[in-house]
């Protein structure tokens, strides 16, 4: 059985579109250290990609010289990932999280829908003109103690 250690990482990178993949791979590597399903891993990768992409596309309006901070933590089998930008912020968080809502006419408005369906919890902290922090939480299925041992 995989031994579960609490772990945490902090990533700081330029707001380049290429770094969406970088962030998702780093978080996937962190999650891979514990016993979790491939399905969970894929879902976490999608959710992280959506949030990082939002930071770059919306928060920084595709300005590639800004900084995105991603922190990942696994504590007692619970994964928490925060994605933070210091960009334009969100005026109305509830509206932004409504399925199919987008401030960009060429986008589907589905990023938050994916984040909510793939993670247990999605928290958004934002202030117009100051930036946005999205915190994604998910219990990693097989990361508790062995099922047999519990009986
Ligand atoms: N980090 C952010 N900074 C500023 N605005 C944001 C940020 N993240 C999301 N938003 C706002 O929330 C809206 C909804 O985001 P969501 O990811 O659901 O859809 P989208 O990015 O518009 O489209 P899609 O993700 O399908 O390409 C965005 O259109 C944008 O207005
Ligand atoms: Mg999006």
C-alpha cells in the first residue's frame, strides 16, 4: 500500500498559454504520489487547466508578462489546488459561475462547469482590479487507509 505523506508545492510562472500544460502536469505529478484513480487524475488535470487558462485569458487578458501562482497541497488524502492571478478580477462571481456565461463572445462559458463537476468544491475569491483566487478541493479516492484494515 502506498504510504501517504502530506505534501505541498508552490509554482510561480509567467502568464504564457504554454504554461497551462505545465501547471496541469505538475499538479498531476503531485497527485500521482498517492493512490488515486486515473479517472480522478484526468478530471483534476482538466479542472486545473480551466482555472489556469482563465487566469491568463480573462485575468490578464492574454498579457503574457504577468505572473500566475499555483499551489497544490495534499493533506490527509484531500487535495487542494489554488490558482491565483493579480489581474482584472471578477465583478459578479455568481454570474461568472453560471453555466454558459462568458464575457468573451468566442468562448463557451464552461470552465467553471467543468471545475464544479470534476472537483468536490470550487471556491472563488475575487476583487475587481485586484485579482482572483480559485481554490479547488477534491478527496482523493484511494488515499485513505486500506479498506480491509478499516473492518
Ligand atoms: N481569473 C479570472 N479573472 C477574471 N475573470 C474571470 C477569471 N476566471 C473566470 N472569469 C470570468 O468568468 C467567466 C466564466 O468563466 P468560464 O471559465 O466558466 O468560461 P469562459 O472562460 O468564458 O469559457 P471557456 O472556459 O468555456 O473557454 C469568464 O468569461 C470571465 O468573465
Ligand atoms: Mg474558462
